[in-house]
C-alpha cells in the first residue's frame, strides 16, 4: 500500500483523466477499420518480430479489437459494450482516482506486452499476433476484452450488489456476473488445454493477473497483524473488567456498559444527559457519584 501511495505522489501528474473515454473509442476504431479491411490485423497485431524491426505502433494497436459492423444488431451490441465499459471504468475512477485507474489498466497492457516478448523469445510464437487472431475465432476474446473483464472483476469487488439486467430482463448482481465470467474463462482455459493450445492460456492469465496483484497489494493487512490481535485482546480484557466493575445496566432491552454510574442511586448518563458525575477523593477505591450524592454519601473505607 505504501508503494502505491509513493507512486501516486510521484506520478499522479501524468495520469490521464477520464481514461475510459479514449479506451472505448478503440471499439469504434476497430469496427471501422475491420469493416472496410478485415485483414488489418496483419499490420496492427503485436507481432514481436515486426516490432523489433521498427513497427513500434503495434505496441498500442494490438489493443484495437477485431470486429465488423454488418447489421443493426452489431451496432447495438457495440454501443452496449462501449457504454458498460465506460460506466465501469468511470465508477472505478470515482473510487480510486485517475492515477490508480491508469495504473490498473496500463499494468494489464504492460503484462500482455511482456508476456508476448517472453513467449516469442522462447517459442518464436506471436501470442498477440496472428496466433491470437486464430484463438479469438476459436476460444478466447481479444486482449482489450480480457482487460475489460479484469476491470469488471475489480468493479464487482467494490460494488458487489450492483444489479445488471441479463438479456435486458433478468436482474443479476455484479458479484454473480463476476463468478459467471470467471467460470467462462476457466472453460476457455480448459478448451485450450484439451486442444493443446497451451500458449493461448497466457493472454488470459496475464490480463487477469493485475486484478489479483492489484488487490493483494492494496488490501489492509493490519487487521491480521500481531499488533492488531494484541489490541483486540486488550479490548476484550477491558470489556471484561468493565463488566466486573458494576457499570453494567439494562437499557432498552439491551445490556450495556456505561461510562458513569452513581455508587449510591445507580443512575447513569443514559438516564439523563444533564447528569454530572465525580469521583470522591476521600473514598478508598474507584467510586463515582452523581452530584446529588457526591457530598451526602458515606465515605467508603477498605479497613
């Protein structure tokens, strides 16, 4: 958590506000490009060997999703996808701020690029190039859709009870949508294993890895620290001491421990907000009295 705060102090000025406005536009760009030229992926995909030859634009253009506009239904679903993506991204930005949303999104992009270079270096396969296009037609979604899913998992973790309409009819909470999405990705991984496309698992894993890394690094582990256990144990001891001290009364059907209680009449601050209490300096022990009995009580002596 301290590391993230340090990064935020140092780099927050470089964060892109309203990032989702630019990200969802990639869907429009992809729809236009691939409607008029379906083979554009040959020049836009993350072909590592071509990047090494100078085609550095592929480090960005591989995010453009492959899709065409052939009917009104295609346009409708494209608009819905863009709207939901934008809604989720803006909701995360309102909670995290621009910097953390930028960090979350671009870390997923960075993990994809690093994985692509590593796999190419070992197997000479472009997992986010033509190989990814093959897998997209068979099993799994393009990189931007998987990154969007990782953002949806983050949204579901923050707003688990937000309802969406499945097929515009069935209300379903975000946490259940997340479980369903996770099950679908597990099914995709299973299909890849069955068909021996093991390298196809990598884009799914690296795109979703930032969700686990980000949330593991930003959790508050103080509640499970030894110091926190000691604090809770000390609080329980103090509660037991309070129970033994006699400041336990029945109030509105509940047993509560009061701050003040007169040793003579038994009245507490719960009986009247205007009551004042004082300790007697002449009594031996921890005895407290209301103002009506502070000067009229019989002093307590231990002997």
